[in-house]
C-alpha cells in the first residue's frame, strides 16, 4: 500500500472519532487534537502548514471546518483530503438523521438541561485550548503576538467584519513586521 | 404543547414542514448560503432561511439551531441536515448537506493546492504569517466571549480550567480528556438542575 493511503486511513479513523467530540464550540475546538495528531505525534505536516490550513479556511467562504480538508490534503494528498472531509461530516450527519428519525425523547427536558449545563464548561475549555494552541503556533515572533493581541482588543471592543482585520494582517505580514 | 422543548429532545419544528422544498431547491438554497458565508455561515443561514425565503420562522430557527448545537459535529451542517430532512426526508437531508459543502469545498481545495505550489514564496509566506496571527486572535476573542457568558459557578471554572489545561497546556489526547471530564461534569450537575 502507498504511504499516502495508510496516512489517509489513520486520518480517517482519528478524525471520525474526533468529529463526534465537536460539541458546543464547533469543529474548530478539535484543532488542538488535530495538531497534536498530525504535527506532534506523526510529523506528517509542520506547524506552519497547519496554521496555514486554518487561516486559508478562515478566509474562504463556507463552513470553517474545511480546514480539516486542507490538513488532510497536506498530510496525504487527495486521499487525505477526502478522508478528513468525509470523517468530519458523515458521522455527525448520520447521527443527526438517526436522531430525527427515531424522534428520541430521552427522558424529557431535565436531562436535556443537565447535558447542556455539563457540556458548557467543557466546550468553553475546549475553545480556550484551541485559542491557546493556535496562538502558540501562529505567534512565533513578537510582531505576530502583537498582531494577535491587537485583533483581540479590536474584536472585544467594537463590531468589525473580521475579514478586514485578516486583510490588514496580510499587509502587515507582507511589510515584514511579523 | 406548552412543554418546553429542549435538547436532546427533537424540537417540534423538526417534524413540521409547511411549505416543502424540493431536494434541488434545498441544494441551491444551501449553496447560496454557504458561498456568501465568509467568516461564518450562520448569519447568512438566518438571512436566507428566515428573512428571505421564509423557510423557518424566527422561533423555529432558534429552536432548530439549539438542537443542531447540542448534536456533535459542525453546527451549520447539522442545521442543513435538519432543514433538509424536514422538507424532503432523507434525500432532502443529503442534498441540503451537499449544497452546504460542495462549492466551499471546491474553493478551499483550490486555495489549498495553490498554497502547496506557492506557499514557499516569500510574499505568500509573509502574508500568511500576518493573516494567521489575526486568525488566531479571532479565536482568542471568541474564546473569551464564550468564557464570559458562562454562568459564574465554581464547577464551571474548574471543568473549563481542567479541559484547557489537559488539551491546551498538557496536549493530552482530546478523547481521553473529554472521556474523563464530560461524565464528571454530568454527574456534578445532577442535583443542581433537577426540578
């Protein structure tokens, strides 16, 4: 078997399991574990490749989770892209359909409330970890760290389309300040 | 009917389909929504589904969104599956999902292939470094906002903190950390929410 084939297989299995862990905060909360798996544990791609995949998906239209497709593309070519995309999309979609068809009413809204309250801090922890791990990878210079900090302050204090900030980041980067 | 419907119950709106859309219409609707969704599809989903096409009422939208959020996986895809299913059954679910994904997938892979070819050029590398620092900032801001909305409870601080430490600082596998913390959180919220 080709090397790309076996990498794509491992990606599929790992990402399919991860897809079912994306609760509350969405698929980007899976970024730390995807990074751990493809960069730290297996060395299929570099830090730079990983954060580039994330950034390209952010500036593209459509669901943000497509960064997983790019991670797969870089790790194992087209097979990898297909493997990660299918792995992220299909298991949760199947579960959604099954839930709709079965009309599961698992014990009424007390249980629903309890699951929701219990998952809230878990998903906040996941998104905090995501923020931490992306900033750690993206900010390997003082310029980068300053740019991240400025972005945070701007977004916390005013309503602005993030795409303008990303465009600004591209200019600052090209000027050689990052 | 006044019984408050909360996840994981399937909302009533998931079943009722007043003006059914055909699978092809669902595909087009979600394609439109997705390709306009720069930096987040959700606002566009609201605009198209509720305001323009009146496929859902405001209330139905928020009910179905809450349901889509509690299910694992990409929220926006779950929403597409639910709306598709409600209008045209299994085929509708599949075409709505396909519409949500197909066009963005082509765009993003095109950019990805371009990155593979040109990613090593200095201007591209530098621009991406700047854009990545901003993209990281977007996630940091989103994380802070989510943390701010969490009810001020000790157990929330503890579980969010442990999750952050395990996955972010220690870089332990997510499945293991969730596998331990989620059941503990579920147990800890047992008495508190019971009516």
